[in-house]
C-alpha cells in the first residue's frame, strides 16, 4: 500500500555522492515531480554534486560538506532547524549519510531493505523499501518513488545547462580537424583500477579517425585523468582535441549532450551521457554493469566482469551476491582493443551514425 494517496507537501532527498549515483537519483526525483508537481523537494548533497543539480528545476539544494567533519553536520542541522518533512528518502546507505538523518525531522524515513542496505542503515529508517527484481542501482532508487505512491514509470531525465555552457561545447565541436561525427572519450575514473590503458584507447582512436570521426578527450583536472590523457595523445597516430581538466561539470554535460558517441569506463560522465540520451560505450570489469552500467545503454557495454569474477572466485555471478566486486586491480586489462572497436562499429550501425 502506498504511503501517500495525495501529494505530500514536502520531501527531503538524501543522496550526497557520487556524480553517477546522483545522476541516477535525478530520474527518481523527477518521477516524483512529474506525478506530484506541487510537492516541495529539498535535496541534501555534496559540493560537487550540487553543481550537477543546478541543471534541474524545482529543487531546493542544501550542500553538505563531508570534509568539514562534525562541523559539517552541525551546519546542516542548523539549516534544517524547525523544519519537518512528510518523508525523507535516505537513498545512500553510507554511515556518514545515516548520521546526517539524525538532524532531519520526517514522519516517514525510507531506506533500503535488508537486501540492499549496508552500514547499519536500517537503524536510521522506519520504512524499508522492497528491493525490485532488477539489480540495477537505478531500479533500487525508483523503488523509493513507488513506495511513496508514484506509479511505476520508465526512468527519464530532464537536465539543462546554460547558453554559455552550450556555446563552450559548440566551440570545441566546431574546432575540429575534419567535418564529421564527434567521439568524446572520457578515459579515466577517479579510481585508477577502473581505468583502461592508453594504448587501447589509442587503437580505438585510430579506428574511429580512419572512419572519419573527430576525437575529443575530456575529463576532470585530477592528475590521474590528465596523465592518462597525455599518454593517449602521445600514442595516438591521429590529431585529436585534449580538453581534460578544462571544463566545469555543466560544460561537460553540454559536451556529452552535443557529442555523437561517448566512450568511458565506470565513471560519472558515463551516466551523464546516458541521461542526455547520448549513446555511450561503457568499459567495465570490477562491477557488474547490470547493476552499475549506463541504464539505457547496457547493450553497448564492453564488459569482462563475468570472466573476471569467475577467475577470481571460481563461481559465476549468479551464484554470488548481487553486489560482488572483482578485486583484481588489473582486471581492466582483460578488455581488448578489438572488443571495443567491434562495439564501436556495432553502435555506429545501430544508431545510424555512419
């Protein structure tokens, strides 16, 4: 039975990080907005993630600074003093997020059920959201909306960026070497073990460039991303545009929106591209892409997860926990350039990009 048969007055969303998970959460929040447009929604999130939330309408954003330690909690609770929500959607089971709920007043505090909750999250919630049959993270988030009383719906996104962000992206897209399609490669995740190698990317770039594609490398200014981009550029036999470290989060969103195709590992921009409806080839080894892959483009994933988890545990994934992770830090090396090139050709044909 749903919690609400009519629109609640106010809902608080607690999802602090990371970019990919916040991007998935947006679809759930916008499902609530579509069904109950009068409901006031407050979203507590991290500093970087708040910049992404600027791309959606009708949300009050409260920033929680996790680096501030106990003072960060005090600042958050001070902002919420005297406020009461009809429901809190505690959509992040990390213990630091659960601590934040102690200062959030709500009649209904929804959290994951025993199958999905971790870090004692169940102690901080009074309603356990039933796990859906599908394992994907987004399906688990959409289950919160259904528990509230929002009808089951296909996840949709409506993200916006400024005219200045669009112009920034258009300038890079216009400043290309040849007239043709644009492939944006976001080669690195923040965690090095999730990253593919520079030579593999260079081989894919060689294939795409020979097919008439322009190549843009994009990413954050993190050293691991900058260095991988430089290595790819040095190994590539073709001209490319390397703008790693030169974009804001919403400029990146605009670039991914304007691109014809994206290639990236298990990282935030993979889900940003998915949200913008841009075909994305995800490269996966450590996490099951059926759980964490780009939701609408899971058929375009190049994954060595199954073979890696079998090699590591001696069991196929269906005999393991749904969140079983490959621990081998070299697992991404199992992905071959030919596998990514074959997927590139398949996507080009399927999406009519030739």
